């Protein structure tokens, strides 16, 4: 079990606004947050509080309008689009509420996708994909297409795809939002295991108290401002 | 290469849609290739390479009327004229009406001077033997190969225009510059005159070779003026113009073909743009997911473009393949009836033109939706469920 160490995510006076024509709509305002490597944080708050926006900014798929955002040792504001894409491939694993698997690719091919951007050979890619397939207990489903999998299995493939490149940070937006209770529990257990056994830093956005209780910390946002950070006693 | 699998799978996302657009592309490219090749073949016929100093004198009223053979005397007297060969399309077939090819009754001596560029590869002895034998003939290499003929064989020719069926003996096999030239048989003009009463003293046309090409307008004008207001007036024209009269019988082919080509191009561009736009738009979320994973904008654009170009390359190649097959069939089935079709094949320039057009259509139809898709922000793309 790894212990939280130095901040892998350093956020200082972070601001994000959307513009509708000339109208500025602030979503995040002057947010400060440090997340240590190996941390498991749940971002919570009512709709419109800015939690998904914060997750997107940390994952490098959106740009802040102000403040400092350092993730995995990189100041994201200083990276151009191509550098940011490459940075995401190396450092971030995404898990979406609707799984977002590519329907024309089977489980193996979906998981292999992030590795296509690396210099790994075909044999090396195969080895890595099989390794994560075993980890998510889907070796026997490797040839199945998303339409041939249950929701829980699809999300496990999505998790395998997120971790196959060995990223430092996993971000998950409502990862159990589309699952029944049993499958949701399995996914949460898997995420806890990834955090505890493999030392992955995990951030999840959730409305589900059960999912939030799997995290070690809960970050509560209110109208784009950090309300409180609570340590979870598990 | 590692992305080819992804490109192929994306292309096969909707097999029915891909199949239908592929069929549309194949048919369009096939149509354009065949039409442009037809135009190129007709152009080649009307711009046939000649020695430059040859022209034809025919009846002013048309190709089906005859000229008195005595006109030849006046033609030969012209100081610019090197040789005159009277010639008549015989229109016979070999054994079966299906075995139809070009066959002419020609002056057996002067034809070798007048058509020295069309008839080559015969030895002096073969020419002399042909000229000596009234029932002799010479055949082109392609024709001889087709029927397995060799020198000395007897060829029964059944007339379709003239009531005559000569038994001809092959005295030589010649080479030509084009397939249509090698698909031809020549026999003695005198044999036609002897065999067909109403052809005695008449000919379909005179082929004339002058000292220089500059002489042609002057001599042609002089000949037509000389026979003007006579019972049988003449029409002198350059060789290419003569061939063009055949082509013109079919109307303004060039304008029709270009018109159809443009219409097909516009239609296929609209269809392809619509299909590719739909195919890319429905993948907005997938594109966002790929980019979230680390695929750069350029990489995604490359994948989408590769998909579009692979589709049109496949359609183009299959369309050209189909056109090539149809050209071969047309050549073999209709070549004997329509002489110009004997040289009907897809020119490299036409293939390149059609493939180029297909690629341009693929590029245009993919680049616009692909650019729009990759310019969309990842967050916006993920929301587009």
C-alpha cells in the first residue's frame, strides 16, 4: 500500500470562466488545492458547482482562464495543444460515466488504443493489454465488442483502457452513474485497489455518497469555490 | 501502419453505408473513365498520326457515292502529287458474320507509297508476290494472330455490300502503328472491279500523297474546282478531317461527354460530402475520447482523412478496374463493327485523371467535416451524446 507523498496536483488561484458572446460566466473562482501522489479524492457538490470543470482542467482537456495548475510536474498553462495531448497520453487515464468505448473495436482493441501512440511494438502492446485484461478479469471477453458486454464489463474495459498506459492520475466522471448497485460496487472496489495496490492518484466526480466514501478525501465545491475538504474514515 | 486497422474498422462502421457509397463511387468512376476513354479514342481517330502529306478525295454527296476511276488520271497529273491510290471499303466477313473486320479493295501498287506509314514489315518479295497475284491479299498482324492465319492460307471473304465472295490468298502479314491498322485486310482493286459489274470504272475514294503537307490545300482546292459543276463533284479533305466525318456522324460527342462527366462529378461530390459529414458527425464523442486519450488534433485529422481517401481509392480503383474490363469486352465484341473501338482502351492519362478526380473528391468531402470535428473542443465533444 502506497502512502500519499508530495503534491502531484498543485492548484493555486485557479479560475475558469465561460463566455457566452460578451457575457462572462465564472465557473471556478480562485481555487487552491493540493493533491498528493497516491491520493484518492472525490469531487462533490451540487450541479453547476464546477466539479466536472475542475476535473477537466486537471485532466488537461480544458484550459483555465487564470491561476496556476501544475499536474505531474507540468504547468499545464505552458503546454501547447500537441504537448498537452502527449502529456495526457503519458499521465492521465480517463473513465467516463457512459464508458465511451469505440463500438467498432473489440475489448482488446479498445484497451490497446492509448498504446498506439507509444513506441511499443505489437508484441509489447499485446503483453500490456493482456496484463490489464487479467487485472479487470476480462481475459475471456477480449474478443467481445462493446455491444456484447454488460454495463459493468464495459466499465471494466474502460478502466483497463485508462490504466494500460500506466498513467499517474486516473480521472473519473460519475464512473458508477450508469451502473446498478452490484456493478457499481465492483467498479468502486477496483478503483480502491488501483489506488491502494498500484498507487494511482484518483479523482472522481460523483453525486453518490457511497462512491464518495470510497475516496480518502472529499472535496466539496459550492458555486465554483472550494467549500471544504473532508478526510474520510474508512 | 499500426493505425490502418483503426482506419479500416472505422470505415466499416456502417457496412451498408460504406457499401452504398462505394458502389456510387465505383459507378461514377467507371462512367467517367469509360466516357473519357471513348473521347480520347475518338480524338485519337480524328487526330491520327499521319505522314502529314496525305489527303482523300471523295464524292461531294457522301461516303456512299462513287467517283469515276478516270478521275485518277487528272489527280496524277498534278505536279505536287507523288502517288494516288483508289480505295473502296468492301465490308466483307470471314466465314461467319461475327468475324467482321476492316477490309478494303486498294490499288495494289500505289497503296504502298500512299500508306507507307500504316503498312510496314513486309519484305520486297512479299510485296511483289502480292502485286503479282490478282487474288492475293495482305493482312495485319493482329488479324492474322486472331484467326491463326499464315502466309499462303486461303481466306474466303463474303461481301455484305457487294455481291461478291472472293477466295483470297495471304501473301504477306504487315505491321501497323495502331490496333485498328493491324486489324485490316487489303486486296486488289481490280478483283473488285472484275467481280462487281457496277463497280467497274468506279471507286469510293482516292488517297493522294503530295510532296509536302503545304501542297495539300492548294492541290485539294484545285481538284475540287476542276470537278465543280460536273455530274460527279468531289470533296477533298485532309485525312484527319475524313476520319472526323465518321465521328461527327455521332453528333457533338465531346460536349455530351464533358457535360455528363461534370454532372457525375457534381453529383458524386455532393453524395460523398453528405456521407462523410454524417459519418464524422456521428462520431463527435468518439473523436473527443480519442483526443482525451492523447491523440492530437493532427493525428485525428490524419485518421479521418485516411478513412475518406481509402474509401475513394477503393472506389476509384474498382471503378477503373471495371472500366478496363468493359473496355476489353467492347473492343472484342464491337471492335469489328465499329473500327475505332479496336483501339478503345484506357489510356494512362485517363486513368490518372479519373484517379486524381476521385482523390480530390475524397479530399474535399473529408477535409471539411474532419476539420470541423477536430476543431471542436474535447469538453464540447464529450458532452455531445
